[in-house]
C-alpha cells in the first residue's frame, strides 16, 4: 500500500477558498459593491466628476469612501450589508 500526501499548495488553496467563503466572496451584494469600487477607480482615473459617477453607478461619494475604508480594514467581509 502506498500513501501519498497532499501538497502544500493544495492545502493553501483550500485554506484561501475557505477564507473567501467566510468573508462572503460568493455573496452577490459583496461582488456588486466590489465591482462598483473598481468602476469608480477607473472612472476617476479618467477624470470623470462625481456627479457623473453618481448618475452612472448610483452610489454617492461618501458611500464609495465608506466601502473603500471597510474593504481596506476588514477585507471582503467589510462589504457585506450591515
């Protein structure tokens, strides 16, 4: 009988998948908020003003900064609705 072990990479991948699941990465709300954060960053890069961004994405400047702060401090779990 031959025994094999699971490689470190597989264990790391499983651990990362569990962390993402616990953080709510599969939650549609979290995914939507993350997408909007990335869109705002892209639009701001091209010098689009906040009134246009608000109209396009439907979020205010305050909401953007609040979500960004939570993402930085808490990771994906910070984007879950409270």
